[in-house]
């Protein structure tokens, strides 16, 4: 049974999308080779290549922590450093996994408004020391959309790409909600990945409606050398891989992944619009994907919790994070807005 109030805590609280579920049922017929040698895994990889319009290497991991950490480890030696935003998931929510899987690669933190790394501050980290006592910068990692729900534009990605190219750095993208950024920008997937210099993309699907599984997409295929061994060693090689890859086919083959992402983004826009009509409510960041960060009086937050709503207040620059998903409904939005109004009135 779904617990009431969890609709906006995270897009992870939503169920499995019907297209992903149907594909899983279709894959659950008879016997198939294990460890990724099945037709479903081959088709999922091919669909990803078509979407990104390039020949890339694709691997599937059980979750985003493994995908990010193993991808970054493949790009670094232990004496290197990874530069990411101070609020990035690889810094704040991976329990040190990037450092662990890379045997100690240092994570350096860049600042920037709205969850986006500031190229000037990134360059400061790269150039402030060049001696061998300093962990040599090797990778810039960007999150698209960011932890604040903002979206890097093509121009912003181009600026980061230029910086990376000047300093011979690799570019990694954490795309846990990549589809939400893609529909927000309304551009081809290639235009905000490899055409902007992204070497490796960690492409998320669980927040779109799969039960489990993220993809690691190597646009620079030289970085994928022996990556299958990293997956095996880290316990990320699924023996019955078709159950990891088939839901991807369900989401990708007829565009359901974009349909669900667009729906979640539109729900976030409706929620933000309604909240801005309430005195005492302030948006912390622009609403560009499926997240709404909002500040409200403390009594209003307490009222929401008392009504059974669940949400996070420690992510990014603060405020309550309200996350929409493929499963969010207009009724969900209306009920939440109603309770926020009541909470604000109590605060006044």
C-alpha cells in the first residue's frame, strides 16, 4: 500500500511505469543467456545509441551510486582529483563511494549559484597549484539537472567544455534525471552530451519509472576499457541482466521516458505557479525540471508534517524540496497546495 504524503518526497517514491512493467513481463518468458548476453540488453544498448546518435559503449548498474562511482573511477588514477559542485550528489550523497572505488581520488568542490558549477571557480581549483603535492585535476563532473532542479543550457555546457579542453580534463555528467533536463531544453540528446564534450554519462531511469538500474554511457570509448571487470568486482554485473535492461526498452522504444519526464516537469510548473500566489512563500531556485525548492514559515512546515506530508529540507541551498514524478496527479498538486495555504495562514 502507498503511504499517504510521500508523493512529493522524491521521484523515487513513485511506482514502476506501465511501459517498464510491461517490458519486464515480456522479458519474463522462457530462458535467456545471462550476464548481458541476452537480446533485451542488446536492444536497450542499441536504443541508447540511436537516441544519442553515436556509437557508444553502454553498461548497466543497479543504481546511481555505483554508476557514478565506477564511471569516475574509470576516468581517474588514485592521485587525481574530481571537481564537482559543492552540492553535487557525488559529494553529498554517495557515502564516499567515488573515493572508495577509485582507490582514493580526491573530490574538490566548486561553488556556483543554483547548483551549477561556476567555470571561474572551477578554473581556480584547477590552476591554484600544479606541483605534485596537489591531487592532479582530472575530471569535471556536472549534474544535469542539478541538485537544485536547475538545468545547464547548451551555452553553459559549452563554457565548461572549453575549460575542460584547455586544461586536458575529462567531463562526466551525472544524469540521474537527464530526461527531465532534455525535455526542458527541447534539444537532441547529443546536443547536451557528447557534442558538448561529455565523455561519460550516467543515465538514470529509476526516477522515470523503472524498478532498478542506471546506465553508464561511454562516449569516449577508450575510457570503457575493462569496465566490465569494474562492474563484476563491484557486484554490479547482474546474472539475469534482462530484468535490468528490459524496462529500459519499455521506456525508450516509443518515447515513454520523455513523456513521463515532461509530465513531471509540467506538474512542477503547476505547483510552483500555485505556490507563488501564496503570501509568505518564496522559491529558492528557478523551476526548470521536476523539482520545486520553496521557503515557507516554520509553522507551515510543521503543519505539513502534521498532515502526513514528507519532504526533504537539507538538500542544496535549503528550503523544502517538493519533487514531482511520472505518477504525480493534478489532485496531488491541489491537495498539497491546499495544506500549504492552511499552514501559512496558521503562521500568520
